[in-house]
């Protein structure tokens, strides 16, 4: 695993993927992967209609939250090691002072069911814990998203908030489940 954690601009690697910080020019490479409407069935965003739409979305991510916000946005692209094909994106919102991060990911449907999401989330969680800034990682999931529900449970996340209409998807209220995984063992650099 590479990078220094949330304070760095570094990425990380998995057995099959290189996960690198998002850059302004990545929309051209990721538009063919992220335009599929099936990806957005359980997420609040609409599929980008054009590469320009995706570039504008990525520009917002790169600007980050408003000055003085108590959070930091981290965004990465994921591509296959051997083929270089782009798989999708991984994200983390680190809540400063709360020692927690909320994660999300989007993968192209051609990469579903092959373990890429699990591999990426597992490495992302380790990367966040290695930073020393995060003690808990959270994922908010629509109750109908069976794949993501299986993934977080398999990776040791526990349900901490049952379904409630706290989210919105394309302007309509939607149920969301909150899952959390806490760090096991001492923080890096902590006295033992």
C-alpha cells in the first residue's frame, strides 16, 4: 500500500488495481466507464450525459468542500494493473476532529461480481487507518443495493443505523442504512 494517508496526495495499490489520486484530465478516461445508468440505481448522482458533465463533477471534487469546512474530500481513480483499463472511482470524506471517514465507490458494470469493489474497499480502509487520522470508516447504503450490503458485511462493517428516509436520490427521499467499521488495535504511533 502506498501513500501517506489522508494528509497526502498519494494513492494505493491492490493486488489487481492501481488507485491514484483523481486529476482534472481523468474525465476523458472514466466517462466510458461511468456513463452507464445501471451504476446510479442506488446513488444520488445522475449518470453524466457527456464527458464535459463528468469533468465538471470532477472539478467540484477537486475543489473540495468550502473553506473552513470540517471535512476533507479524497478522490481516486482505479485502473487495472496489467491492462490499464479504468475500473471506476473510490472516495473518502474525512471528518476532521471526529476521527471518521465516509467512503463510496463507483465501478463500471463490466467489473461487477469480480471482487474489485471488495479489494478496493479493503485497501482503502487500511489506507485510511494507516493515516492515523481515522478510527472509524462508514458507508451509507440503500437497502436495495444487495451487492454493497454483502460487501460491507463481508469486510466487517456493522449496521449502526437502520433504514430511514435521510437520503435523497434525484430529488426524492430514500432510505439509507449506515454501516461502520472501527479500527482494531492501537493507532499508528500511539503508545502501547
